[in-house]
């Protein structure tokens, strides 16, 4: 290493306040850089060309979580300050354990090395309150949320791996027992997985508008719409505490038979809801943002993986658009063929999630298998776009987004 390189590495190691932006107003600039060893690792790896090496770009995919975990346990097993459980996993044949960690870093890019360092040091630089106020789908979630992760690692059982299938368990395990007389709760002596000290609750904001008659949204609601907490301890149930009710077979009387027949007749008279009507949601045809909406003559076909997203439903309703949550209406010829205002042919757009490739391909194949045709016998074409096109267009209509010439091309994934 030359004198110039040593000086550069020394500068990167000590940190420079001008290299990192201050995103936390409560922390000083110098303190941020000095305490963030992951950022210094990123600067050094970027300086030595880890991001420009094409071989590194493809080799990082070969780094697995199991390999990182096994390397850290191997290093900790050689440390005298580790617990007896960890040190029991030491192997006399272990040599150059620190080099194994260096080999992992040599296959990573600078940003990946930064986050691996932060994970090892358990210092992510994020904070999160106990109660989080979130909506069903929020695309700016990573930018608006500060996360602080705390894990109780005292009861974890470390293991070492031999090849792809071999596992070595520690020879020293310290089970913990606790018994509460008031509640009669007993903790099993099996080390549990990492649990947070406080329950993390996800609370949806109170709804101030009228509930919508959404079928799929009610049956397949997003997990972010409910309040969740970690499972509590369940008291053990003994066989002596279980009471099995004894039922004696009774012969149905004439009155009970008559009531059953009356109930059957009422069920036969009641008409079951039409499944076709439950999948068609007709819009108002009036956009709330502008009078010249680009979706005024469009009908949207929602992919099953996004049909219950409340944020997407809000976007569709703000445009006054008509959408369907099933391919059945396409085969029954019940959808309008032309726009009632302009007389132009209706534009069919299938909305999908571009991150779920397998589901998107399967959905497009299902549309293609219908072999849709127009009234003149020619094939009918359906555009396939990412659902974020609605979000982008809404921002443009409100003036929150900059005008882009290729906005449709960026979100169009194909044509069926």
C-alpha cells in the first residue's frame, strides 16, 4: 500500500462531516460519521473499486444468510468472552476464522458491505414508536418511517452447519423456567426465537368517509388494516380440565321437521347474489382532479394480487373509473364497448404489480387464453401496466409531479 493510499484510508476511517448528509436533526454531523462504522466501510470499499468490478456485481448473489451466520458463530466460538453454549461449538480444525468474514466482504458491493456491518454491530440508526399509524398501501413507507429494531437474543440456540444439510447443536443449553402462581402460566424450557420486548401494534387510521361496498377488499383485507400484537403466553391445559359435553341422540319431532322444511323453502326462495355483479364496480365517470382525465374511457382489470389494496381502490375512485376484479365479465360481453360521452372505443387496461413476476405472467396468460375478439371479429388487445401509473397520473393532475414524456412507456409492461 502506497503512502497516498494510507492517507486516503486514514481519512475515510476518521470520517469527514461533508461526506454524509444530516438526516437526523437531533444528532451532530461529526457524531453521525464517527459512530457509523458501516458508512466508513462503504467509503473504503467504494474507493478500492468494489462497485465498478463487474465480477463483484454478480458474485454478491452467492452470499447467503446461513453463510454469514455460520461465520459469525465460528468467530464467536473462538472468543473467550462468549458464553459456554457458543464456545461448545468451537472446532479444533478452525483456522483463520476472521478470513472467512473477509471473504464474504470481498464478494459484496459497498452499500451491501455497509448494511452487513450495521447488522453485525446491531446499529441501524433508525427509531420507531411503539404504535405505528399506517394505511393499507403507502408507497412512500420506506421514506416516512423510522425503524428501531430490538431483539432479545438471550434465548436463541446457536447452531453450526456442516455442508448443506449437516447441523451441529451446542452441548450446553441453559433452559429457563418461570411459574406464576396467580395466572398459573408455565414457560417451557425450550429456547424461543427472538422476541421484542414490546408489542408492535399496527393501527389503521379511523375512517371518516362512508364505507365502500367492496367485495374482495372485505374478504381479503390487507394485514396492515388490522391491529396486530405478539402472541401472549397460553396456560397449559391438562386432561383433567377438559369437559366433554355429553349429547344424547334425540329423535326429531314433527315440529322440528316442519321448521326445517320452512327454513329450506325460505332458502330456496331467496335469490343468491349474482357472482358476475360482485366483480364489476362502475365508476362515476367524473375525475376529481381534472375535467380532462386520461382515463375517462378506460376500464381497469385488477390482478388478484392487488385487487384488495385500499390505496389502489382510492386512486380508481378518484378518477371515477370503472374496474373489475375478475376475468368473468370479459367473457360475458357485459362491459360497455364505447365511452358514453365521447363515443370512443373503451380502453381496457390490466393493472398488475411488476414486483410479482410469476403472478403477473400467470395473469397475462389467463387473459390470453380467453381469446377475446371485437364485434368485427378481430382480436381484442388489453394493455398491461403497473398500478403505479394511476399514482403518477394523479400526481400530475394535482401538480405534485413533474411532467414526463415517457410516463406510459415506463409503466407499460406489455400487451395481451
